[in-house]
């Protein structure tokens, strides 16, 4: 009997210990989740963009716009004069004065090349003439290999990209002329390689080299009987392309690996312009707004940490809170902190989560749009990217909550757009007839439309799914 009692006591003791362990474990989990939510709440507060904050950002940007138009180097915003004073009317009846009109017939095949932050793009359009618009378009995008980003030869980079584009899609063939978008170009003078984004796309020895000569040599090496007929800033080209689609387009915004904006300014409102005023009375301004910086920008500790570790600390701050190059990295850093401080993924930080830029913006966008009841997209992405397969539904909801960081970028981009419209006096009345069209190449459209108030401004976003940066005739 005594042995039975002892046995029962031992069993009960083990059960009590097990139950106690479960209670302790659950308390630990609850405590960790409380810590997780505290970190997430703090992050959201640091990134908050109330209307009052957006107005402060807009006011600060307008001040910088005026300073940049007044003198060279007078502002973080370069406010570059594009020398484009005449935009298309919708049927290619009018083109920038620095481009020969014979290359721009109303119908035919036209090419554009774009060397972006992480990709090389080739666009080929078939225009149908008056009233027919774009009949056909082909588009190929080639990722730039990391070894070529930091290589010692631009020719190696260009040769490789041109060959890849031809292999992937036979659209870069035959004879003709090209329009090459540039991220740093003044018309009617030589244009040079320049990089302002966080990644070095070109070797240091290449900065300052003539981009037209470099590309021409690369095309000759690859048997392409083409020549560059114009070199235009990609955002200015987007505005021109938007005018072909909609005559009311007054500005263009690009949000990709980097970010920039261009708009139509009154020529007499540009103090640093010293030549005769253009006949049109207008001038397209390339803002280079990525370098805008203000104390009113809602920067989190993760933004500041990433900026300090970037290749260009203290520069391109506005771009770093808007563009796709950095969005995923900020989310990754928040998740790493959750893993480290609150054991979000268990006792150890997943090794692959520690890799900088391992979480790309496409993944963030996909997770943000996950409407499945169990957030299956989020689960699959983390399993594929980080080999994390044990996420609970509660964890996945937290991840989606953090991924809404894209809302901050959308609202700050809207603040920039409103700065442009206010500067160009686009808001003169509150009548329903007032309308401004902004060309838009990003996925923020829905968020911005939800932010807009129709009793303040009638703003239409003209979404451009492909980078219509520039086009030219294929004879």
C-alpha cells in the first residue's frame, strides 16, 4: 500500500511539474508577445504620417524647391533645368526642342533603354498614328549581376546587359535610333554617368565618363546598327510619355529602386535661368527629389541605422523612405529586432534573416496584399526566404502589420506631389472642374487615392505600368 501511495505521489508530482512547466512556458510566450507588440507599436508611432505631419513635409519641400530654383547648390533639391520646354500634345505633334523632329513620326517602331538601380530595361513600342496610340509593346528586364555592379569596366557591364537582352527577347535588333533615359542629364551638353542611389552601379572610374560614347561603343561591339539620338532624364521622359497619353499631365513621379519627380514650371519662376525665356513660357524641372531632407520626415530608429550603414549616409533620405530598394530592408531590420529582443521566431535569430536586403519589396507587397484567412502567402514567403516554417497565425498578423510600412511611403510621396502642385499653383480653387493629372509608376496608387480628399484637390493618378521614359523611330 505504501508503495502504491508513493507511486501515486510521484506521478502526481511529475504531473504538477509538467503543468507548472506549461504554465511557465505560456507565461513566457505571453510576455514575449507583449514585448513584440510594444516594439511594433513604437515602430508605428515613429513612422506615423498624420495629415499635420504631411503638411509640414510639404511646406518644407516647397521652401527647398524655391531655393533650388534660385541658384545652383542653394538647396538639397537640385531642381535641374531639363531644357525641355515643349512636351507632346498626345499625337507627337510637338517634341522637346533639343530633339530632331524627323525621328518622331506619328507611327512606327520606337525604342527606349533604361539602366536603373538594379535592372536593365529595354522597351519597344509600335505607335499607330493619330488617335490610335500604342498598338503593341514589348518589354524585357534584365537583372544586373552583383559582380558587374562593382566591376572595373563599364564595357563589361554594357556588353553583358545588351547580350542578355537579345537572348531573352529579340526586340533589340535591326537598325534605328534610341532614346536613353539618364539619371543625370542636361540637354544640349554632354551627359555623363552619374549614380545617386545607394548601390554603386558603375565603377568609380566611370563616373564623369560620356554615357553616349560608352553605349555607342558597346552597341558596335554587339553588332547593333543603332545610334543614340537623345539622352533624357528618365522622369522627364516619363512626363513626356504621359503627355502622349493625357494632355493634362503636369508632373511625373517614379518610385522604383529609387525615386524622383519632374514637373512643368513657369519659366519666369526660375531665377537661375539666365537665357532667353522659351517661347512656350514653360520649362520641365527635374527635381531630383530623392535627396530631400527635413526634420519633419518620420524616421524610425531602423531608418537611421540603415542610413548610417549605407554607401551614402546622410544622402537621399527622402528616397530611402519611399523607394523599393529600402522598404524590405527596414521591415527585415524590425523583424530581426523582434527575434533578438522578444524571441519572435524562437530562441535564436534565423540565420537567413540576418542577411542584409534578404527581404525584397516584392515579397513585402505580396504579404501586404495577402487576403487569405490564414495568411498563407506570408507563411510561404517566410518558408521560402528564411526557412521559417513554424509561424503561427498571430505571428503572421504581426508580420503583415509591420509590412504596412508601405503606407508611410505612399503618404510621404503624396506630400511631395502636393508640394509640386502647390508650387505650380495647381490648387487655385475647390471647384470640381479643377483637375491635375500626375503620371505615376508605382504600386502606391490605391493607398494614395484613399488618402486624397476630394474637397481639397481633384487629383488623378495616371498609372504607367511600363517605364515610358523615351521613344524614338526605328527606320
